[in-house]
C-alpha cells in the first residue's frame, strides 16, 4: 500500500476536524438514511435554524454533504457512501467503547 499524497491527508484532516463537533456529528447522523430539510435538522439537534445552517455550511465546504433546493426549502444529504460509512463507523466504534451491548447490535425491540 502506498502512502497517501499530501492533498489527501489534508482533506482527511479537515474531515476529522468537521467530526470533532458533536452538533455536526448529530447532523450527519440524521442524514444517514437520506436527505433532510434544514428545518427538520434544526429541530433534531435542538439548535436555532441559523446556527444549524452555519454547521451545515461547514459540512458542505468539507464536501461531506450536498444540497437540493425545493422552493424555499433546502434539503441536505450525505455527499456519498464514504461519508455515510465514516459517520456510521465512528458512532458504532464509540458504542463499542462503552459498557454493555452496543445499540447497533440490539434487536429493534431493545433485547440483546
């Protein structure tokens, strides 16, 4: 396996920087299953829409999310399957560091 080039490393560092904020991780997690409006994302993370939009703008600049406009509503979605896998793996890894059975290993009825 060859070493990554400098630009790839710089982009990876920026991606990890974006993941160093809990609000942004929560926003990305809400998009794992598909696109979500800014309004619904703001409600999901309990932040004002303006603050949520600022976080989303950073995620867009880091190329982790893309947008689609429908009338006056803007929808966000993860940029690709790599972004989806990154968020999923990071949160599943964190669950494995805790005690008990990780949530993603439990049955839908809560029984492990």
